C-alpha cells in the first residue's frame, strides 16, 4: 500500500495550492466521516490528504450586520448547535445538520463535507437549498459564488473545478415571519440514511405565504429545488388544497430509483407526505418568529 | 433447595466479567497478539455459483512478504457420500464451507487464503491469485430453488429420485389430521414468508493460531465452544485433538452464529505452512456475506378447532433455506411450531432447501421463530373467527404436564399455562390503546438442551473458591455459577471466582448453545460442590476425631452435629483450608456428566405497536414478555435474555432482511443497510419471570436464552393487524411494504 501524505495548511491559499499541485491525487479532509470510511473500504485511495480544519475561515460562524450568516465549510454540527443565535434563525437548517449521524459523528461532520460528498441522500443539503444558501468556492482561478443546489452534479460528483475548495455557506437575512423545517424518512429512528428528505422555508404575513422554497433529497441523482411546490404555496394560507397541490408538485418532481432503501412508488408517496408535515412545522415556526 | 431462604440464588450479584467489559480490558480474540505474528486474508468468490477449474497461486506466493497460501487442497476432504456428523454440523459440508472445493457456491465463498507480514500485503496477494471459474446459473430464493427447472447446486442431492435442491425432509405425526379436520367447525389455512436474518453479533469472527514446529497447535478464538473449535479444526486439518489447545477468548456475542467455525482451520494451515503465528479477523462485510444468517422460509399452516375453541387438528409445511450446503433448522421450525399446545392430531413437515447463499448457522432457537410465526398468526385469526380472546384460546389449548407433543416427548411439570395466566392478569393486557395503536399476543416454545459438561471446584489455600467450567459465557453464566456455589457453600459470593477453562485445562464440555449452559453446568458444579462439602466434613471429623457423619456443613463452616453438637467450636472454610495439607491434601473436586432433563422453555408475549399509515412505519411502543425460567438464579440475566430475544425478534419482524442484487450478491452487507434496531427504536421491554421449577434439575433451572425470540414475530404481526385491520403474511413489515399494502387496500 502506497504512503499517504497528510497536510494541514493554515491558509486557504496554501490549501488551494497544494490541492491543485496534487492534480487529482489529493482529497480534502474536513471531518472525515465520509472520507475515512471510503478509504477504509478501499473505495478511494488518495495519495495526499489536505486537512482544512486548521484554516480559520473554514471553521468560523459569523452573523453579518444585516442578519445573515456565514458558516465555514468545515464547521462541525456540534459547533453549529452551540452557536447562540443560529438555531433560532435557521432551526430547519440546524436540525438537518444535527441529524447527521450520532453524537460522535456530530463532533466531526461538517456541512461542507456533506455537500461535497455529493450523496443524493445528504441531510443538510435540502435544508440549505430551501434556505436559499449560497457557497463561496476558492480555486486556482480565484473565488466564485454559487447557489448550493449548483454544487452536486450526480451521486458522488460535484460541479467543482479541479483544485476548488468550498470555503463557506452564506445564508441570507431573514424577513420577519419566516420559518424553516427539514424532515427525513428513515426506517430506523436514528443512525440511518434518508430514504426521502424534504426542506421547506416559508415567510408568512398575516397568515398568507409571501415567500417559499421547497427542496427534496434522495429522490433524484441530486438535491431538487421544487419550484412548482413553492408556487403552489405562495399566496396561499396553507389550506389543504394548496398543501395537496404542493405535495403533488413534489411527487411529480421525484425521479427516484428502486433500491435496497426504498421503491420508486414509496419514495414518491413519501415526498408528498413529508412536504405537508415540514410545511406545517415551518409555518408554526414562522408564526412564532 | 429451599427457595425462600436462599441468600445468593436469586440475587442480582455483580457480574464477574463486568468491570473488564465496561472498561475495555476484556480480551477478545482480535486483541490477541504473538511475537512473529503474521496476517491471514481470504480470497472470496466473486460469483454466486461457479465451477473452479483451476487456481494459480504462483504470483501471490512470489509477492515479497507472503509466507503461505492455502486452498481446498490443504483442508481434509470428506467425501459427500459418507456422513460425518459433529453436533448439528456435518464435516462433509464444513470442509466445503471453509474452503470451496469443487465449486464456489455463493458470492463470498472462500476459495483461497494468504498469510503475509501485513494485512495490506495479504490483501494484495489475494488479488494476485488467478482462479479460472466456469460461471454457472445460480438460484437464491426458496421458490426458485424448488422449481423443476432450477439450477442444481449439488449433483449428489436427490429428492424423490430426482436431482433436487431439497436436501432433506423431517416429519412429525401425531394422531390423524384428516380425521381431526373433519371434526373441526372452523379451519384457517394461511401461507407465510420470512427473509433471512443475521445474528448480528457485534464482534466479527477472529482468531490467532500458532502451530509450533513440533505440531502443537494453540488457537485463541471467539466461539461458543472451545471443544467444538478443537474437534472441527482437528477433523479439517488432520491434527489430533490432543495436539490442539483451543483457548476461548471473551466473546462479543454469538447468538448461535459462533457454534460453527470459519477461520480456525484455515489459519492453522497457514500457520503450519509458514511456521509463524497467524491472525485472522473478518470485516463486517465478510461477516454479512459469508457467515451464517438464519434461513428464509415459506410456510403453510392449517389449524382447525371446534366452536368451543378446542383445537382438534393442525398441519404445517415449512420450507427453510439452508444456504449453499445442507442443514437448515427444520427441526426447530417443524418441531417447535405446535409444541406449546395440546393438539390430538398434528402433521408437521420441514424441507431443507439449498441455494446459492451463505450456509446458515444456528440463530437463537434455530427455526422455532419461523414455525411460531405462522402458527401464532393463524391462531390469531382463529380466535377472531371463534369470537374468543386470543390468550383464552391459547390457555384453553395449552400443553400441560402429561401432554404428548408431536415432536415426541410427554411433558413433565411445565409452566406454560402460568405464562398465559400471568399475561391475562397483567395491567398491560387491559391498558387502553392510543390512536393508530394495536395490540397482539403470541406464545412460543424451545426445546432447551442438556448434554456434556465438566466442572472443577477447588478450595484455595487461603480458603476461597475457584470454579472452572468449560463453557464460553455469553449470557452471564459465570455470575450464576458463582451465586450457586456461594449458596451451597454458605460463603460470600465475592469469595468465589468462576473461570472458563480451555480444552487442556477442563474436561470436555459441549458448546454454549441450546440454552443449555446454566442447566448443565449448574448440575456438574452442584455435584462438585457437594463432593467438596463431603471432603470438608471429613477434614473436620478428622481434626475432631469423630465420625464424618457426625459433622454438618452450615453457613460456610463445619459443625459437630447430633450427640456431638456443641462439643467443638465450628471450623470455617478458611480454617479447614489452612489445615488441608495435614488432613489429607488439597481440597477440590470435579464432575463430568452428560446431563439430561433439560425440559422445554415456554413464553407468552404482549406487544403494542403504533403505525404511521402515511409513511408505513411500525414502531413497538410497549412490550411485555412472560417466561417460565424454572428458577432464576440471577434474575438480571434472565431478564437480559428475555429483552435481548425480544429486541432481535422486533428487528426480524420489522426491519432486518438480506437484500440481493441482480448478480446474486448481498446488496446490504453493512449495518447501515442491514437494519438491526438501534436503542431508540425500542421501548423498554418489560419482563415477568415465572418460576415453575424444573423437577429434573438441582436448582429447578430451565434454559431461558432462546425462547424469547420465538413469539415476537407473530406478536408484532398480530398487533399490526389490530392497529390497521390488515394482515401481513410476510416479513419484514418494512415501511415500503406496509405502505404498499395499505394503498392496495385503499385502491
Ligand atoms: C456513522 C455515520 C452516520 C452518518 N449519518 C449521516 C446522516 O444521517 N446523514 C447524512 O447526510 N450523512 C451521514 N453520514 C455521512 C457523513 O457524516 C456526512 O456526509 C458528513 O456531513 C460529512 O462531513 P465531513 O466533514 O466528515 O466530510 P469528509 O469526510 O471530511 O469529506 C466528505 C467529502 O467531501 C470532500 N470535502 C469535504 N470538505 C470539502 C470542502 N470544503 N471543499 C471541497 N471538498 C470537500 C472530501 O474530500 C470528501 O470527498 C454519516 C456517516 C457516518 C460515518
């Protein structure tokens, strides 16, 4: 077995430089809860590992003056949970990040790793998409910004260019009366992988939905932003007809597969059920906000 | 034994192995190391069924660091036409299971093994072995394997005169079922299916083996029986048993799955060839692909009763998947299915079906949950058809002392009816149910076993006690043996140490299985302690110069009795031990026996479920298990067994199953996708221990470890019916299946 070189740069520029120089032989290491498992099973055999946890910007949580948040890509689920404000503003995103694995996994796992691992079932990704989050990416050609949903390209594949590293997530400021929620269907009660995941982010005024974003995980090769579902909700007072229309839009958007974790019919049905339940939770939170 | 005055029997004493286990000091097989040790790895078949034309190991052997390569040529061959049974295994099948011989019979079947200086080199060497396979058509599911045009696994297997995948048939008959059904007012007949499930022990199989230049062989391994390891390894390697010392490591779960060996003979041959100690540790994936789960099943059960609820006839047909080689637990399915009931006319048949998946191994009450699932679900429908309470129906037909069971015995005093009565009287049975909740009940039986056990009880020079037995302790048997020894000797529990001997230090002891260990080892330990007490009385008599019959043993000391009462001050165990040399030498005794009289175990379970009908999720929200333990020597470990069996039954009923891909490979060979319940999936499982002492045991013990996995499958199914009004006839009741069934019902 070939030796593995381990690097832990202090700056992003060093990391990007080393990543580009390794020309495909390198892997970024955040929490390692996907990477190390894949290395153990022999699925990936990197020659160089670049640990990004020593880079300040990647492990920082910042609230911007306008009320938005910048979350470093390598921030752990446990650190995000301890932030005094984040969970109050984005309870749905936080619950999605905190659903990943167990207490032990939470001490390591990051939303950046969850996104870049590009599993269609990644839990934090639909919640971040529903939140309208963007990512900042840095590579040999500098920085760029893109919506979260533009990163996954297929199971295990991202649209990141060679040498690009995800630096941080940016969540927009929240209008009053906003709430979000993320629900997943798993056969067990924990330590499982989403068969369907659904994120809903709503803004309500006087009981009517003024803005909505809906996303689905594990029902297509990549996370889905379901605009038709959002349209069905916007302008409604979340009456049963509107919820049913949004659920129907979710079912229509599904392009799942039959596999050991669920059938096409099951995943499609459940997408609609989770939409309704997540919308109810998001609305309840919006009412309190 | 006077139960009321017991001081130690019935106490929840601290487990002797507890501190080591919770602090991580306990030594499991994978913890063993030796100077000069090298690593063994197995090359496994990539095909579910293929003839092995040739194996070229030259490239692997040439790789630097490789010290030995082994194939089927190095394992003793047992020709298929001469049975060589050993326990529940047959060496004809064992030799083909540990290393594929003529054919690879399942994906993951070992075809060669390498030992090298590192695990990585061994794995690399496996990749360099060239196997020329003739790929053959394969078959996995029972219904496919018994079709007339099915690919045949073994040319030598014939059923009803033709080549077949049916490897065997077992039949129990009592009375005349035709006549019985003719008498019945209500007859219910249903068919059921279950999926293969794995024992799911946390510790993967592991061993360290050292073959010295003089041929003396030492094996440290995780198993349910060091003597089983020695015997099978001896047969498969040709090394005499007297040259093999098998040392049992602490075991991280077995549930029957470690009553068989996989690695030891291979490691022995690798060690013999290389001259180095060889360690082998399976990965979880290897455990899931190539070690024994239990069978999938297809069953049909028909039961007839008179209008008053008296069951008059019962018939069952059980097809069990054996895996690649014969030997599924049809005896457990066909034999236990109707055993809880007093039914005059019974016909029960089991078929052993081979197919291209890993060979099954014992799993907690092997086969019995499969039989009980079908029978107890049919009884639920029968109770409904008769308008009877399902527990009352069972009570009315419960087997009692004197009942003749279809599988042979006439029962002595048993405590089955008591478990049903306790369930009927329990608050759980009458508790109100919430929305979308349902309640189900089921009963179960397991044979239990006696068999060979050896014990040695020695008094130390400082007057304490060391007990050695020959059974790996899986369920807390060391604590129970210490309770019994302390009770009989009248000394503090903490003065008794209980150890598990290896094959060289204690006499032959059959394996830890069949719920036999406490039954059998308590018998030999009791007799050994009685001999020790006789010696102690003799020593005291000698010191006092009186007749040994005039000495009694009480509260840990010898007392002059009868006419001599009060003539001498008592002599304690410590005082007698201090004088042992002068009074006749070391004090200690051993007993070796083939124990008999292990009477059956019976259980009744109540289960409440809650269903999410939109997602198809079934959760068990309340569960109470009632069981006749005979005598609970250590109630904590009896409860632990009951809860463990229920937890595994819940997994079997709701979430566990092997999934195969289109290439005949296991598609979920990990704990992520092979879904055993996690803690948060289970409610607190309540237990009610009933004690109807086994008349054939010194303390009244009955086996307790296996019967608790027998009722849950049906109890949960019946509860789901009660919640939804829909019956499920196959397991697991996984969310997609539940939702599809409900939608089918709605459409
Ligand atoms: C026991 C267990 C339970 C789990 N449960 C869940 C669950 O419930 N839900 C779920 O969604 N996932 C689950 N996972 C998967 C995993 O924990 C998550 O995907 C986690 O978010 C990965 O984060 P990480 O920081 O550990 O990533 P790593 O393993 O460090 O990285 C993952 C991948 O992303 C790349 N990468 C990481 N960071 C960056 C970056 N900033 N820029 C570019 N590439 C990057 C890495 O090179 C690697 O390919 C579980 C894993 C385990 C072991």
